[in-house]
C-alpha cells in the first residue's frame, strides 16, 4: 500500500498542462472532495454522507444476519423463514453495499491526497480487509469455486468471515462526533481506577474459588461440581455477576461451600457499583469540561488585556495564607466580644436576669472564638515548619526509597511495580494450573492414585467391617490365579514396582498395567469402588502435558522472587518498624511462609541425615606411621599408608578409606539423595 500511495501521490498537485479555467475546476473539485470526505463534521453534505454510511453499515449487518436464517437461500423444503429472499438477492445487495463502501473508501483516501498517513491508518486497513470478501467472491466465481455463506463447509466461508470487520467501520464514522469523543475520554480516564478494581476482583475471585475448591473437593469425577480451581472460579464469577446460570450448584449439605457462595453473592452486589460510579463520575466530569470548552470557544476574546508576571510559590503558601486569615478573623471575634463585655452600660435591677443571660451568651462566643483561634494557630505553626530549612538527604537514598515504596515516582519504579504485579498474577495462575487434571498424569499406576489407595487400605480396606465379612481384596496381593491372598498386604513403600511381589502395581496387584489384571470396579468392594474408582487421580484423562515434575522449579522461582522483593522493600523503607507492622506486609510474609517451611524441613532433614551418615560412616581415626588397631587387627595397612607422610591423619573403615570424611560430604550425600 505504500507503493500505491507513492504512485498516486501525483494527484496531490494538478497537471501543469491544464489551462487556467480547467485548473480552477480541478482545485474546486479537490476542495469539494476534501470537504465531503476529509472533514465529515464541517459541512452539510459531509454530515449527510456520514449518516448515509452509518445507515448502510447497519443495513449491511441486518442483511448478513438475515442471510444466516433458514430462508430461500438454504437448500431443502419448508424453510423456517419463507418470506426471506433467495441467495441471488443477497449477492446483489452485498454487491451494492460493497460498491458503496468502495467508493467511500476511495473518496476518503483521495481527500487526503493518498498520503501515507491515511493509507496506513488502522481504520483504512480494516475497511480494505472488510471489502476483500466481495472482491474474492468475484475472483473465486470466475475460477468456478463455490462461494456461499450458507455452506459452512465451503472453501469461501473463511473469507466471508472478513465481512464482520465492517462493524469496525462504525468506529471510524462515530469518532468524528463529539458524543463519541466524550465517551472515549471518559473510558480512557476510567482505565486506571478500573484496573485497580479489576485486580481486586481477580484477587477475590481466585481466593473464593480456591476456598470453594478445597471446601468441596472432587471425589467423584462423574458427579462433582468443581473439578479444578478454574471451574470453581467460573462459578464464583457467574455468582458475583448475579447471572447464576444454574449449571453448577454447590452441595446443599456442605455448609462451608454454601457460606462461600453467599459471600460471593454479597460481594457481587457491592462490587459492581464501583465501576458504574467510576465511569459515571468521569463521564460527568468530561461532559462538564466539554460544555465549558464549548461555551468558552463561543466567547469573544478581549485582546485589550495584557498578561502579568507570575511567580512560582511553595505548595503550602496558599494554605498558610488562608489559615492566617482565619487566625485574624478569630482574633477579631474575641476582641469585639471582650470590648462589648467591658463597655456594656449598667442596667437597672429589673434587667439583671437579662443582662446575666446576655453576658453568658457573650462568654460562650468568646470561648468558641478562642478555640478556633488556637486551632488556627496550631495549623499555622505546623505549616511554618515547611519553610524552615532542613538538611537535604542523599539523592541515591531517596531515589531507592521512591523506587521501592512509590511505584509512580520514576520509570524504573513503574517497571519494577509492573514486574512484581505480573509475577504475583502468574504465581496465582500457576497455583490454579496445578489443580488442572490435563496438566498431570492420571491413572491407577500413578503416584497420586497410589496415595488414594494407600489411604483407603490403611484406614478401611485392611480390616473387615464385621466378623462375617472379609477385608477388601483389592488391598491384598493377587495370586497368579487372580485370587486375593489375605495374609499378604500390598506394600506402598516400594521404590520400584519390581522390588517385591507384594508391591503396589506388581504382577496382578492393583495398580498393574498387566492386561490380565482386574480393573478397578472388579478389584474392590462397593465401598472401595466409591472411594477409589471414581477419583480423578485413578481415572485416565487425556493429558496435554505432564507438568508434575516441573512445578517445583516454578515454585522456587516465585518464592525466591517474592523473598527478594520483601528484602528490598525492607532495606529501602524509611520506617522499617511501620513496614513490618503493615497489614499488607504481614500478608506478604504469610504468603512466602509455606515456601520457607518446605525449605526449612528440607535443610533440617538433610542436615540431620548428613550428621547420622557421618557418625555411621566416620570409621576409625588413624595416623600414618603408627599402628591403628580395631577389633584386634591393624586396619592401617601398608598399602593405605603408601605415599602419605608420617603423622598424616586418616579415617579408615574396614581397611578402606571412608567415603564420608566430614559432614560436608555427608550432607551433600543427603541432599543429592
């Protein structure tokens, strides 16, 4: 399109061969085109063209909607809408609208003299793409290819979908009207506060969805209402939006899930008043500003006025001046009231009560005025401290504090804030993704199902419910003839399935993939079937990707990132005690506690195991050149002493050097194991 713009840019200037009259006609024609297409709000014809194009776009969409209804354009008898036209009529109407839109697009581009700015304008590109289906229809028709919107499987249906871009042409037409601009400015002013409310909504929805998922876990994949956190988040969002489709309902016997649903309902009633208030307030302010600007433009300018010099003052100067006036006003009331009390003329005895009452009222006014005087005096003293010179702090310290504490203080602070907010949202998304069955391997052979079976067998399956009933045979070893050996329980502690015939998944035991092994429904009793066979962990689900081994790496990344953020905020804080006592900081600390609990037990367990390994494997302390006796034999053989200097300390175990000479190696062994 850039080449087209370059090639047609000659229209920008009239041909030199034109005569004077022809040249004048050319310029007038160019001015008329520019007035109609280039300035749609400045002339009557331009406004009329705008309204005609608006009606054409609406009629075109009505035609496209009617074309999808079952009328005479669809094959078959007894159409649902027999009064609708046939496909030939639709093709003629589409051609008429496409020609009108093509002329309008060409006129709008020509009005701007085919400049690169108008050719590469997004609305121009959208208009061009919206017209492509009609031109493609002509090309495909010439090639003999079927092109019908009625045939959803046709080769041209994907191209027909481009006609939906004609809806965007409404934005191109309406953007020239003042009402559209007011709406646009109102929405743009509301984006930042709406972003805050949306973040708050996202946080609360995920919090309630997580609570609901764990309050009503999925024990039966066929009947459970919430299969994962995203599923419960959908229910919470529908409830907050007060839509309530009814396709998902929490159990009426679970009071915890019912309470969470009630909280979501109450929050929905209160929350949606916020966006309406924000947009409504900004719309009102924008409309008032627009009205004021319109009235100001209509006024005549008084060119006799001359500008005056202005001086930038401190931000508190105006406030200090007002406070000073209040101070003088309060002092004036006190002075006048005292003068009235001192110079009051003496009254006779008949007016004693009235005089006492008047004096009481006057003293009350004096007291109130003095209180206002003291308040104004205190504010004045506080404001005067602003003008007292203070020692200037280091710019680097202030910059670092602003970066960490005030996200809008600098570009770097804004980038860091966006990075941390994105990390927080991704960590929540990660937590929710861990509940998706499509991102983990499921089936009877998996570790998740093994834990379910182990929990059931340990608590129920290994024991008979009554004296005349047998334990659940699915919890015991299967013989080669598929019978259960009730004297041998299945072992769930095997590192490998082949370690022992009694291991879970070995041979014909439950969890085995042997085709001759019983399935879940035939392995357990009715109780075991209800507990195990309908669990999501024991049912094979189509897995997109098994993320089970990789979740831990993401958890470590986010855990270390949030810990680093807390540390930097603590270092940069001006008041660290207040930062630690802050409510949100406490929540941030609690959020990383689970990560450090696991890390603590990992470090503690490995350290203890390393100490045990070292004590067991430390051997006997020997010195080269001196006999080292252990249980009546010299364990420091000449072969071990060869090449070592006399007096060298070595640790020997069973006539070999020990593998773990100190706790550094033993702890490393524990961590690696």
